[in-house]
């Protein structure tokens, strides 16, 4: 199989500070931007440090979860609406809890401490607005080091998550993820039905007698939790991350070639989340790969025609996706299978790559990217079946 002209695979240098998004051809380095700092867990060096680390602005973040090769993480803009993410005092209201110094071992040194179930305990922060969807997340360690059990009611489990003054009552909207050792990140989402600042955790008398500690409080106007955004007295925003490169016609063949990616999404909501090669970022002259809801999306558009192919898939798992084009047809491959063939010769002068629809503003891709390749030849169907398997 011919070598790709552009190959983006995440790498990390061993000094723990410098990242590199390395293509085979250095002149085609992709440009990464994020105007603010961000945090990452186990993502700033090859050697896992098992702690949340700050990553400087305009520095990519690598995700080592899954015990395999790292992936590049791209996230949208998000604001932590809780003003004290590592609180040592009351923000909105609290009761039946204490504030303690506690070494979490992952770069937190305080906690909100919930005791047994003799009295109801709660801690609330942030404010929500009616009709908007929010996700609340936090880090939890149980006194007995067990996995926490958040409950959709007040009579079972270890505690309940409250958004807008109401319980997150759908268990499918609650997620518990192991961070490291006995530390877990709990997240829950809900559409607020009232403007209220009761957002946090409550432990009721009919729930378990297990005590626990909480830190890293975060409330976002999103349908999922993003990476931790620390606050200390005011809300904080992490801006969106972008990845692109223009003027790379030497590395993209306009007459035949392949665009291949291995990606997974952060959520399964519309709209599109795509990666494109295009003519100068023109949304009317491009081919794209990515996701729309619970489907994989293949799309091309030029001056005379367009075509969209959707195929159901698990967008939260890595998908290997490819578009092959030549002077006769366009073919779409997904996870080892040929999905569709379209008789079409594209009229596009490819010279740019963007992690969006091509115009840098719409259908931005947010998720994890493990591999991206551009080939200047149309690989055989057998090669593409093997590549995407």
C-alpha cells in the first residue's frame, strides 16, 4: 500500500510538555489553536502521572485512555458555571456537609465531605435557565473506596444529582467513569424546568449510610461533560479547539485519492461533526467524513452535484472511515465494508484540510482522532477494506 502524503497521528515527547501532531511530510503540519489553557488527565506525557494537569494555550491534548496509542482530543467551547470548582466554603447553599483538606493524589487538595444518612446533606452551585440542557459533573471518592452509586430517586443508592432544583430522574442520563484507582467522575444531564441555583449533589436519609468526598464541581450548558475547567471565584470558559491546514495542494491529488480517518465522537447529537478536504475551504467544493447523530456521514459536493450517505454506527467507539475518489467514481468505506459507490468524477481543486465543513465555522468535529491519512492515489478496494478493518 502506498504511503499517505499526509498522516496525522498524535505523539507526545518525553519531556512531558511538548506535543507534536506529526505528519509524514513536515511541510503539511496541521495548525492547532485553542486560545485558552485546558486540563487533561494523564494526557501530557507518555509516562502516566495519574493527575489532572494544565495544558497551555495552543497546545494539543493527548488522550491515553484505553491503554492503546494516544488520540488527539478536540472539544467545543464550554463554560463551568460553578464558580468554586474546588470549594472551601458555601457557593449557593449547603447543609449537612463539611469542608476538608484532602489529598486526592490527582492535583486536588480540598473536598466537600458528605457523611452518613442520619440527616440530609447537600451542596449547590451555579445557576441554570429554563429550557436549556445542562450537565453536572464532579469527582467522587467513597469512604469505603467502593464505586459510587448515584440514584434517580431519594430512596436508593448513595446520593442523587440535582439540576435546577430537581433530581436527574432518568438513570440513563447518569454516568459513572473510573478516573484512577478509587476515584470516579460522576456526570448527569437534565433539561432545566426552572431558573434556579440548586445544582449539585444531595444525600437523603433513605439512601445508603456510606460517606464520601466530592471535588472538581462543574456545570455546563451541554449534553455531556467535557474536561475539567477549574474555577476560583468566577465562571471560566475553555474556548473551542480547531485543527486545519491551507495551501497544501502538493499533498492532495485533485484527480484521485483517499481521505481516511479513525475517530469517535463526544456525543450523538446533531448537527454534523465532520473532517473535510476542500478547495480553499469552500463548503461547496469538498468531501467530508464524520458523524451525524448515531450515524456515520459521507458527503461530497462540487459545482455540479452532491451526495450524502449515512450509515448507522456506534459513534462513541472508534470508527475507521474512508472516501476514495478517482476520475470515474466515489466510494465510501466504513469499518471494513464498502458502504456505497457513486459514479462521479469530482470537479474540486483540493488544497486544504479542516476539522469542520471547510469554512472553519460550521459542523466542527469534536471528539478523539487516532489516525488521519490523505493518499494521492486511489487505493484498491481490497486495500481500503484492509485499512478500515
